[in-house]
C-alpha cells in the first residue's frame, strides 16, 4: 500500500527537535511573564469575517493565503492565519478590557497560510507573540519591542537588527494615500492585476506586493514617514527616546509597512542576516483601530509575533547549541517475570519523586538490555534476577566509570532519588521552567565554548 505522508507544508516535530522547541518556548514565556504578560489560548478556527474586517480584504493574507471553508453550509470559517485578531476578539467577547488597563497577554500557537512552502515559511507555522490592549503611550511600544529583543539576546542569537518605522494614523494616512495614488497611476500599466485592484481601495498594500515588477516601481514611491502628522511624529520620537534609554539599537527603515491592514503608527521588524530571503524573524507594531474594526470600543493597542521556525533556523545557522536532553538516570534490567514486576514497582517509585527511570519493555536478554541502556545514555544500571531477589540486594553500576555498589533492593529507589535530586538530574527542567531571563544565557552560564551548557547555570543557582 502507498505510504501516507504529511500534508505538503505541514511538518512533524520529532523527539530531539521537540526539546529544542521547548527550550525556545520557555525563554519566550519567561520573558513575557517578566513583563507582566499572562498566557491566552484561542481556537484554531475563527469566523472568516473576523479576518476580513481585522486583517483587511486587500491584504495578501486574506486574498491569497487563508484556509477558508464552509461550516456544514452554515457559515464561513477559517484556520487562523495570525493570532492578533483572535486575541482581540476574545478580549471583547469575555470582557477582559473592562478590567484594569492595559491588558497584557502572550501566546505560543500554530497558524496556517496556504502559500508556497519555503525554508522558515511553512503552511503550518508557529508564533510566539504578545499583545497589549489599552494604551497609546510610546513607552508601551518600546516595552513590547524590548521583549522581543530580550528573547533574541537570551537565545544567544547574533546578527539580528531592529528596524523601525511609523506609518501614521488614520488622518495623516489619508493624505498619504492621495500621494501614493498619484504616483502609482503614472505606472498603473506595469502593476500586477492584484495591485491594480488595490490602487483605489488601499494603495499602501501595493508597497507590500511580492511581484519583482511592483517592488521595482515601489522603490521610488513617496514615504509614509515624510507625511505623518505632528502627533504621530511626537509619538514616534517618544518611542525612539525610550529605546535609546534602554540601550536598544535600531535603524529607521521607512519602507516597512507590514502585511496587515490593522497597523498604525509604530511598525517594526527584527531582521536576521543568516537565513536568506525570509529574513524577518519578528514583526509587529501598533493597531489602534483594530478593536473598533471587529465591533469593540476604541482601544489603542500593540503587539508582535515572532516566527519560531525562523528563530530555530537562525540558531541552527549560527551553530548555537541547545541544552542536552536528560537521558534516564537509571535503567533497571529484569530477568524473569518476578523481577519485571519488581522493576516496574521500583521505576514507579523513582518517577513519582521526579527522577527519570526505565526498565525493559520488550523481553530482551540481559546483554541486549545493557546494549540498549548504553545507547540511550543512562548513568546507572541495576540488573535484578532471581538470585538478587533471593539475596535482597543488587549492584548499582555507574556506567561512566564502571564502579558498582552493593545496595538493598528496597533501598534502590531512595538511593537513585538521592543521586538525582542532589545532582543535576531532575533539576535541569525545573531550572529552565523557572529561569528568569536576566541577559544572555551564555553569559550567565559562563560557558564560552558551549553557549548553552547548563553546568554553569547550576553553579550559579547554588551560589545564590
């Protein structure tokens, strides 16, 4: 029979890779929580209308990329192509914005776009993002940007620069649209069919077109930053002032417009120099009118989304090492049915104390079990058979130096847990989960050759 494979553009996350993802996600989560953000989870399917009104009918996302279908003929629904519109919908529906403002939420979630799969740009992709509802202050923009900067720095990633722009408010943008239409009408016959349809409805979307011809035309188009009103300019200066105060480097890129219609004023991108054409690893900005577009009250807001596939690609391109996956601390090798039941009992006791342990699952010989234990990298092994059960003792063997200690069988669990909890085993995950992002992880660990070696991190905790 024909082998069934994953759908094109969808990717499996296998053991080994999943640990890398978890490490990155933990750094993201900890940084968001340090800034006072709480996690939100929204459905993977939303009403299509949410994205038509929120993301914008003239965007590539809505026109070309959404997975949209009929819900048993009742209404049109869509796999979420991004997370902001859903988070805003949830905040309105559940009254989150009736509480103290600003409301600050973060998410780690999958999104879906029906576009040509490329490196770092799959049809199912994953984002870490933050959203802040209910503030128009420029320091909020800078604070949100700082979260992304801190995540990138804590992962040890280099060569990622921050690019900043302001695309103004609704009022000053209308004047800019007049200038754009005048410019593009002079080149209308060369525009692609999609951009011709955008000319009257939303000429700014032409600036985001991927067509090489349209991109060439856009090279000399008027810039939004030259047309922003005094209020927007003052706001932008406030954002830059806060970033300067936080020692966050940036450059002004007046051609950033972002690909979604809801953006206003501040827009920004973090760009990597190491992953080719798909170089934007994080993008975001302010969306002061989105709440009103989807039926809510006026609510100035902002946020960003970081592509986790692109973050991992960048880390791989830079040779950044991940923390090693903890192998089981103990392998119990039973010989016979009675020994198997006893090993199952001991393994459960050890696991309930938060230490890893394994025992034979397939009925291998002792020799085959030892070969398997060596392959999975366990640090200790115990062989238990009828003789050991009769004597009440067994040998706990250290697989690194070959030394063995005689131990009472009923004391194995306590001894192994003492080793595990007293040493690094059983603590690495705990440390990562509770780790507060306080600068580059490599610097904290003090590991120059291996920037993510956690041995130094354990020493750091003990000294505190």
